[in-house]
């Protein structure tokens, strides 16, 4: 209930009486906000021009989703269902106040034109703050020597590269080239780690035998596909001591490989997503093409891999929990480009999750006692901010940070249906799930974005956030002396190696 307005207040907005959680502690306090920034945290703060009473609610940093595909043309030429309006509205309703989405280079594109195009579209439509990762498909000399350094300097301090897909795949030599430039300029390299030839070799044999339905997607992406590529990616990263972040980790062996590499002091970080905690490969074993709604790459595994991902989040092997929102409609515009004749090799790859990412983890993780609320905040906001150069501006409720704040009602119970969501996809793989806890009020830079189950802001009111260099969460051992010597020998200028 808004209290009386105080036009002369030091604060534009006061959020009072809430139970605040950051990644390191939980406490009760009021939050004073001025010009979109948190200017004071304390007891009994004076009323703001607007006053919000959060008594009985939990007050958390706005979620950061550092892996979303929005208004993006896939490598296979399919356009996502969500544009920067529906995608960011959906994010906001799910308690996310910042996304980092992809600006995707296709092989014949020049990078500056790609970024200009994505920037214009996001600027016109986004309702929350956003940044971009560059997807790099063509690391030619111009890209490596001129365009990438300029991109990183402009605040796009991360890029994604692929080890699979005909139109995106880089070979190991190219990956080393990209890692070397990223290391020199301080950018984070996100890796889609799957072995391309293992996938296509198995897929071809399946198709030859008439096994075309969606459930064979998971068969063609055996867990070894991911674990082999992850091992190789880590070896490339260790060779020249440049950080990598393995995205959308799905498999038990992959989690183990990452954990062991971290124990060796490798600069390897990792992400996983709701689909690897809450879906299984067998969900795609449905009549007709229905199973396509559950297909993404890497595919979800089984109960054991779900447990491995939970354990990875719990012990810090996996530092960020993102949606990997890849929204494709269940029709010829998206999942099923050849209609009923679409094979598992032709389906658009990916599942939606931008809106349910936080409620699912809150309900299954925090409410069921698998994660503390502080761990939840770290995995959903704070670690993203550090990993991708958004800290200290975002990812924590602290003086000087943007007032990106979400008020959670821990008692609210929701049954998931596509109709309650705000994306443009039309289905959800989580239909029918019961969720406890919901983000009921969402503030971005002090602006009320969602309240009373309604959007409160205009399209285009989100801002591009130029990011600083990543400062990853996990501090590691010094690189082994022989690695340093190796770096000097081959003339690497990586900040890590020259320390
Ligand atoms: N990789 C992603 O990051 N998202 C969706 C599908 C894929 O292959
Ligand atoms: Zn990927
Ligand atoms: Zn993705």
C-alpha cells in the first residue's frame, strides 16, 4: 500500500520493512532510492516521494539473465519468436531486470553492422536494461585485430563461440586465435562445447534407419559429445591461460571435468540452466512432434545428471544460472520448419525459460531447502554481474548500485500455463508445474516495471549497459610457472599470463 507522498523527501522511492538478501547476507532494512540509484540502506528511513511497504516479503536484487536469445536469427536461419519487447517484458514479469542477449554474426556479416542492427532494435523495444555478447562466426584477421578489440572497448566484454553447427563452428586453431585476443583485451569467452562430428556421425545413422522423431535428438547428442568438447575447450584455455566459460552445462561427466579443471587452477567457469535441473531427455519421447517442445542443445539428461547440476551449483563449480531462453514457436516459423515432415535434425534448437527461470529455482531450490536464499541470489544475479562486468552497478542491493530490486511473495502459489507467461512462444515445457513463491513487484533503476500483475513502463525504456571487464567469482591459484614461460615464449600478451 503506498503511504503518504513526501514531495520534499531525499528519496524518490523508499522500500521499507523488507527482508533483504544479498549473496553474502540477509537482513531487515529500508532502502532509499534517488535518481534510480540506491543511496541509503538502514532502519526507519524517511518516506520517499513514493513509499512501498515490503513487510512480510523478501527483497532481492533484480535477476540478471546472461544467456538469452532474443530477436536473433539462428545459424539455421530461423527467427526467434520474441523480439526485444516481448522478451524483456517476459523477463521482467519473471523477476529479471537485466539481460545479456546475443548479437549474432553470421559468416558473411561484418561485426560493426551486426552490433548496430541489434543495438537499434533493442533500443527501440527493451523495457529493462540489456547488454550484448557477440557471437563470433568468422574470426578473420580484420575481426581479430581490429573489430574485436573495438567491440570489447565499447562495453561488449564477452563473446560466444561454437564448437558445433555447420554455420557457426570454429576449429581448434580458430578457438585459440579468439582466446588469445580475448585474453589480451580482457573479455570473457563463452563456449558452446559439443563435438560436431560425433553429433553428425550418429545423426546420419539414425536418419538412415528412419529414426526421425524428436526423441532422437538426445540420442545424437550423447553426453560424451559435451564432455569431450568441454575437455578440449579447457585444454585450449589452459594452453594459453585464458579464461573460458562453458555455457549450458548438462551432463554429469561435464560437471566433473569442469570441477577437476578448477581444482587444477584452470580459469574455467560454467553456467547451467533450468532445463538441466527440471527436464529430462525422456520428456521428448512423445507422440508425433510434440517432443520438439523439450529439445535443446545440449539435451537434458536424466535424474543423475540433474543431481550433478544441483551439486555443481551448490559447490560453486557452476557459477551462473541462466535461462538460455531460445524461443521458437511450435509451427513452421520456428520449431517445425518442414511442418509434420520435420526431422530431429531440422527442428529449431532451444527451449523458452526467461520468465520461469527464477520462479522455478526459487520454488524447487529455496522453498524446498536445496539452496539458501543467498546462494539463489549469487546464482541468479551477483555472479552474473561479476562474471560479465556489471558489478558493482548491478547484482546486489548496496549503496551506489542501480535500484534493480524485486519483491518476492514467498506464499504465492502458481500453476504454470502458457497463458500466464508474457513471451511470444505459445507453449512452455514446464506446463502444469506447481510453483511456490513469485516476484510480485519489479523495479529497474528505481522505475516500477511490474506491479499488480501489470506492466508499468513504456517500450524502449530499458538502457544499454556498457560493461567493464569481467571479474570472475572464483579466485584461482597462480598459473603454473611453465605456463607463464610458455606464454612468454610464444609472445602472448594475455593479462593473466604476464602477471
Ligand atoms: N545453444 C544455445 O546456446 N542455445 C540454444 C541452442 C544452442 O545450441
Ligand atoms: Zn549454445
Ligand atoms: Zn543459448
